[in-house]
């Protein structure tokens, strides 16, 4: 029977009600990411004031109870009566969606918060919010509860400064957690300071003693950003290349440097927004870089034609544009769509690089030498791919001989265990559920891909079985929808060698199958460290503290308790391996995730641990040696 559907069923949400009804539409999620987005929205308003030339300092404080305060020395939100709303402009800004000074170019020539929903969304999703405006010699105050004003805007005192101070407590009825991460906030604030040279941004966490604090100010802007990104890499030329300029009201700032590594690390920003999917500024920069380097190949009469991938091997770069009316694709602003930006970035990059290379022949020679080696490796890699494909076509199954595949064909239900050692691989094959669990044994230390070009990777006898088994291809040929197993589980011994194997595999996946990791398909098996036996009773412990707890509990009922410390997976029989490490009902596996806001930290970790430079690794070991647990 069809239910009646009439006008009375149409719900109209007033004011900020839509935000509280569907918070994910406005801040992305109600988890930790959405919570931190509240801080970024308020900070972005202060950054806009700074970009307009009216603020130099932004201070963020987290007080006990997770109360956040953002303070700047800008002009302060207007407080006079709005001509049509007939209340203070402050109240309009704080309680109305799509209300702000960013819809024309008179108040802000450039702004990241184009849609005007930021601070009102923060207000709507806060248990309470307070705003104090310092301007015209007075302090203007208004408080709100869940987006609704407590009182009208009132003068509460005198002041000798200008600026906006916003305090808020995120609503625990909306968010899954209201606990902020100092480290997560630090990443974004450092990034903003690099992108806006000369602005001082500080973060103070007063939730525990001693207080944690960070302050960022970079006179060199994105040039210093490159130095930070390349801190643990070996450069092939002395200084980063840096240039900026403005054309047709679009500001462009670029810094770049080449290192001895083989991966590309380029960040694209529009109005301080990290465009992770690139866009027109990416197209302009890439086109100019490839064309400029090929022009110098011709000038120097070198017999080579460089591709975009060739010229970006070992490149670290930041491309930042400031656009009066940015057009972003998607709610997350991950891609810039302004067509005019491509030509502006392309022409400026071409001119500046050409001039720099003409004045510095040693720099262009070093870059071309590296790019030409990359081109030769690309040809060799193509041959290796073709050889792999021919082998797969000629083999009856197209899959490695050591692989014990599962019966299930639906990738979403399939798991692949990549197991260190033939002995452990044999136990895993016997103990697994053959319906949905596949086993691929590895033997010996595998290749460190951080120090190797792609042609060597594709010819490596230990990596070919992994590439063939997963079915996705690598790098530019990678296709996630061809993945044969939606859970790829690394299972290695709980010792130093096992940790090394895990790190080598994770380096390979991150460098050559990045989306496999970012889509959450990679896991780490957590085998137990101890087996405790009291009579017929058997329990397992996965850490030293857990072993002590289980031991104490078992001794309450029996004086003799046997404790076996597992040195490797091979010591477990198939039944034990299934029960402790492979049974979905009892096992402990950790999903490997790379949040987008931590791209820089992840890149730095792989470079430090697995890269060519020894000094950063030595420094890392010295700083973290006391935190390590060694099985000696």
C-alpha cells in the first residue's frame, strides 16, 4: 500500500539546522578528521585576513576539556548592523550559511573559504561558541549554544588592539571524539606557515603538563618548504630553484629541487588548499617542466626524448597559486578547475626555468643526467613488463608456482597472506581456510625499492610473484579494480628480521602500489609472542605486559605454568597458526592507513629509514633507541 506523500512531508530546515542534521556534508565526517576540520575552518578565516595584508599573527590554543581558541591580529569581523538582516554583521556571519566577505573581491582578493560556510558551521557543531571582536577601541562579544545566540552583540570592554578571538567546544553529541591531536594540527599549521611567508602561527596545548607548543614562521615561504621536504634526501644541485610572479591577478609561487631518489613528491596548492588530485596548475607545471628540459636536450645535442615521468624522477616541488575566484572540483576541493591558470603557470615556469638553467649550466647538466638515466630505465622497465606479461600468458594459470590460491573468486571475500619463509608458508598453507585464504611464501630478504629504479624492481625474482599475484600492475600501470584480494596481509616473525621484511614490503607497496595502501587493503598480521600452558589450558599473549597479566591469572589456579617465547612463525603448527593469527574470529591484524594530511610525514619516514642518506637514519636511531624493544 502506497503511503500518502504531500506537502506536510516536506521538511524545511531553518538557519544552521541543516548542518547539525547532516554534519558530514560540511566537515567531511563526524570522526577525528571532521573534528580537526573545525579548527582549520576558523584558522582559514585568519589566514584570509593575513593574505589580504591585515594580519601577521595567528595563535591557536587547546585548553583542558578540548576547548579551542583561535586569535588573530586582523581587522576583526564587522560588528555594525547588517543593512538587510537588521542585526550585527557578526551575528549574521556566525549564524547564517553562505554569509561572509568572500563573495566579492572588495573585501578579500583571494580566499580559500569561498563558500562562506566555515565559521558558521563551526558554531553549529559546537556545544558552545564565543567570539570577541577587538576593533574601534572596544571589545564586542557574542556567545552561542549549538549555533543559537545567547544574547545580542554587546560591548564588554576597551581594547588597544584589533582582531578576532573565537573559542568553541565541539559538540560531543555530534562527534565520535572531541579529543584533538596536537600532531595532526601541527602538520596543517606548519603547511600554512610555509605557504604564507612571514605569517607567525603558534599552537599551544595546555591539556597536560608540561604544555606542548610549536611556532612556525618562514620568511622563505615555499623555498623553505622544499628544504624541509628534502631534509633527509641527497640533493643533486646546491640550492632549490625558486620563483614567483603575478599575471592577470593570479599569483604563482614555485620551488623545486632534485634529489638522488627515484620517487616524485610534488604538492599543488590553490589559495592554501592542498589539491591532492592536481588540476590546471598541475598540468601547466608538468607541461612546462617537460618542455623546458627537452629544449635543453636539443640545445646540448643529446640523443634523447624525455617523458614527463623521466623529468619528475627524484623531483620535490611545491606549486602554489593564489586565484581570485577559484573553481574547485568536488566538496573536498581536491582539484583546481580554472582553465586560465594552466597557461599562466606554464608560461611563468618555462621562462623562469629557462633563465635559471642558462645562468647555471651545472644544474641543468645534473638534472638532465638524472632524467636521461630515468628514460633508459623506463625503456628497460617496459621490456621487463612485456616479458612478465609473456610469461604469464604462456603459463597455464598465469600465477606464481609457490602461490596456494583460494577457491573464492570474489576479491572482496579473498585474503592473501604474504608469509616470510618456506617453513611458515607450509604451516600457513595447512592451517588456512582454503575457501577464501591464499598463501604466498617469500624467502630471504627482498629488494629495497627506495634505492632502486623501476627496471630493477620489475626484474626482481622476489617481487615479480607479488606483482603477478595481486594482478594490479605497478606505478602508471596500476589498476586498483584488478586487485584479486581485498585483504593483503603481511605475516612475518615478531623479531628484528621480521620487522625488516615488513618494512621492505611496505616500502614496495607505498612506492609502487600507493593506492593499494591508501585504499586500506594492506594489513599486518600480529602473531603472538608467547604461549602459556597450565595443564590443558592454553592461552596466548601478544606483548610482554599481556604475558605478565595472563601469567598472573593462570598462577591463581595452578602453580606450574609453562611459558614458551615464539622466535618465529615456523615454531607454530598449522592449528596454532590458524587459531592465533589467521582465524578471522580470533586473530589480531592491523590495517595500514595513510591519512592524506600525513603524506609528508610518511614520505619522510620512508626516506629516513630506507633511503641512501646515512646521517638521517643514524640520527633517527639515536633519538629513538630507548623506545625500541629488542629480542636479543
